[in-house]
């Protein structure tokens, strides 16, 4: 598969504070990457950096974001706008981030479509109604004639997803798109995203808290902790043979079938902006040693595309951090 998006050494933050640090991954065409990690670890900040939307407060400190080889950090605002509207679809955690509260839904669809290509309004309505019904919004006419405040939060989120899909973008960035929806609708949304990938070979980066969603949709999983990607690999590698202690803890925190939640992570969470040495997970890790307080920027590969920042991998071949950049 050809690569669509390449993130290299990306470090971003707000003001002087670094939040997301040294992120490296490549997303191939048609590939779905699920990003997981507890609240506050920088998942939304990473996605906001990739979209390069102004007004988010995200400041890029270092690195590059290559979209089909074009560095999103060095192109004009006009070029960025064109890429974002036509080739990159965005779904925010909260539909308010995608929908204009002052415009009827139909105008929002037509404007999105018109600003990127010539359209026949009748044909456009047909395709909008079609996509709405695929997302289980059967009363399409009424929805199109509504303002966002006249619809429920769950409906607005499905409308926002339809709006991101309508241009058949090459890449969809979705920040917890299903968390506001009830379970049946979550399944439909995931299935529609999978169909979109099948039909148009769309690549997707999806942030989610829901391991069930990740297990269903993702090809690859990136695990974030305290602003760093601490493990990355094929879905099954991560779910079946996780290597970073944080990934293991996260998987153990999935509610068990008997309904009992395992204990939360002990120790003090990492604080952004405070000076720090060594592994960011150190204070919460159950298998750290002296070395962990010293080494930073370490990466170990267990397989070609499965790596972790943990140094405590018995028998696993370790590489210097720089080798990941050339992989
Ligand atoms: N606009 C902002 N200005 C300053 N700090 C922010 C802003 N948005 C988020 N943060 C901080 O960045 C960190 C990561 O947040 P976020 O990316 O939203 O995490 P996640 O999406 O994983 O929950 C948090 O400590 C949060 O308080
Ligand atoms: Mg978030």
C-alpha cells in the first residue's frame, strides 16, 4: 500500500508548553489507524495539529506532516484550505465543532459541496439523503430543513459524520466520533466508515476510548501516554501481544465480562510542562529499573511494524530512536 500521510518527529503544544512529543508514523492508503490512550494524553492535540486548523491554539514546535508528500506545515493557507475541504474530512468529538449553529443543515451540505466542485443541486440532494439514510437518519428531508439546535446531539453527530464523508475524502480524521452515540448507532457509524474505506480506499485516523470500536475498525493501533506514542503496531499485535506496560494496563482496564472493573493505574500521572527525566510512564510502571530514569527517546522493534518505547523488553532487539525515522 502506498503511503498517504507521514508524520515525522512531530512535536506540538500550546504556548510554551510541549504536549505531544516526537510522534512518528505512516498511514497508508486505505489504512485505518486507531489511537487510544486515557483522557488528557494529547490525542485531540495530535489530530488538531494534523489538520492545521487555525484558531485551535496548537503550536507546531518541530517535525513534519506530509500529506501525499506535501508538507502541510510549509504550504499557503489557501492550499491548506483546499486540501482540508476536498481531501481531508474531519469529525470532532462534539458536533458543534463541525456544524454551524446558525445555518440549516441543507445549506451546510450544499456549501461544502459547492465550494469544492460544480454540483447539480438535485443530484446533490439525492446523494445527501442517501448518505443520511445509510447513517440511519431516515427523515432526511426534515433533517436537511433543520437547524442543528432542532436535532438531538446524537443526530447532529451523525450529520457531522455524513458531512465529512460527502466529499469522499482521501483521509478522515475522527476524534471520538462515536462516543456520544448509543451502541446500535455506533455500530452503524463504524460500518459506514468501513464501507467508505472499501469503496473509496479512504484512510482513517480514529481516536476512541472504546476498545471494541478499535478492535472492529482498526488495522493499526497507536497507544498514547503523556503526549508520546508509546506503542504502535498491527491491531492484533497490540491486542494480543502488547509490550509496553501502559498498553497492558490499558487493556486490563477494559471492563471484564463479570462486570468488575480492574483497579486503575497507581502512581502520579505525568504533568506537562514540568521538567522530567527518563520514561514518562515511570511513576506508574510496575516493572521499572534504574535505567528507565535515564533513557529517553528509545524505541524497540519487536516486529517490522510493531514497536514500543519501553526499554524493558527481554530478548527483544533494541534500536536507537533515530532508526524509526528511516523505517
Ligand atoms: N487549548 C488548549 N490550551 C492549553 N492546553 C490545552 C488546550 N487543549 C488541551 N490542552 C491540554 O493538553 C493536554 C492534552 O489534551 P488533549 O489533546 O485534549 O487530550 P486527549 O484528547 O487525549 O484527552 C491536556 O493537559 C490539556 O489540558
Ligand atoms: Mg480528546
